[in-house]
């Protein structure tokens, strides 16, 4: 397994070492430089994953629009699970959507997460991976985050400071995960009967299960990994807040709030269309909240003098 993942270890360690060198221009403090290098790794990965995030948002909205048809299939084949699953798959294929798309960013980050875990764990046990060798290994092994070694874990370290910092990072990681999911449920989902809404059920499960998983497993994560995951959670929260506020899902509480603000400012209602910030065009929305045909923005005719 180690041989197969070696290129990934080299890639992650190369990014860390490169950022470490860049931040050396601004500070000579090794602890600050290595901590910022982990944050830099997060930013780089999340920028690369922006296309997946866009796909995630589109899939979530498509699933919401398909909710009435999904309920109809569930009702029609309630006594035949196999047929119900078959019809659901046909529906997803017909509309080119995937109910698991909301997990794509997390799945895509999993290899990076594991590689960072292995690299930091290697530093703690003097078993270098990738470019973490020689002087670089020594510097990284001495780096700290508020007094806690970046490569230490709650379980492995007898240091009280490390345990306190680790617990605080685990709580922050779990809290940001819960807040991000709740933000989507409360503000970003359309108001409707969600008793049989697969998308809503999936989000609720993620909202409660993921924080618990992180809280339990976090005691085995090095401090550097906790910094990585806490930072990526903050990125996700901010990115999602921006989307919900600027381009909310039609029918959602955030969409209604945006309509009220526009009405107060005298801007024409957008209940019949929503701006597609990615393409600059407009997507029409029918009364059921389903996307219709996309209309290209029209050029204004210049008046002749």
C-alpha cells in the first residue's frame, strides 16, 4: 500500500515544503511556517475542487426539483423495493444527476487527508515519507501549534497542552461540520413536505453523523490533520454561505429573503427566473420549482443618434 501511495506522499510533502519555503520570506518561526503550510495545502486543494463543488450544488438542486417524481415512484412501488430502485436509477440517468454528488468533495479529499495523516505520523515516529527527510524532518518534528506538536495526537501524547489543543480542534471540527450542514438545511433547502425527500434525509444524516464520527476518530488524528480538516470546514462554510446568499435555491428561505430585499429596493421580482452566476445566463423556473429552458442574456440595442 505504501508503494502505491508513494506518489501521493511526495505530492503532499512537496506542497508542504514549498509553502514552508514561501512563508520563510515573511517569518523565520518554524511553527508558524509549518502551520501556515498546512492551511496553504487546504486552500490549494479547495481551489482545485471548485468544479466538484459546482457539480455538487447543481446535483442538489436537481434532486430537489425531482423530489415530486421521486415521491411518486416511492408511492407507486412501495411494495417492490427492487422495482423502486430501478425506476429511481432511470430517473437519475434521464436527468443526468447523482444522489451521491453531495459527497464528492469529501471523497475527493480523502486520499489527501490520508496522505497528510501518514506524512505527519511518519514525522512523529521518525519514519519519513516523501520529501520529509533530513533537516526538513527535524524542523517539522519540532513545529508546534499553540504548544502542541503538529505530529502528535491526543492518544499518543502525554503532554497536557497537546491534549487540550487537540480537544479544542476536535470540537471546532465537529461544530463547523454541524453548522455547515444545518446552514444548508435551514436556509438552502426549498420549503416542502420533506418526510420522503431523499435529499433532505441525506443531509440530516450527514448533519448528525459526521460530527460524531469526527469527534470519536479525532483523538487518533495528528494536530496537523485536525488543522487541515478544521480549515477545510471553514472554507466549505464560507463557500456555501456565499452560494446560499447570492444564488439561493428557488423556494428556499434564503430565496424568499433575497426576494424581499429586492422588493424593498424596487428591483423586479426574480420568482420566474434565477441568475446563473457561472454562465451569466438565466434559467427559467416553473411553478413547481423545476428548471426550465435556459435563456441567453439579450444584448441591448444601441439608439441611433
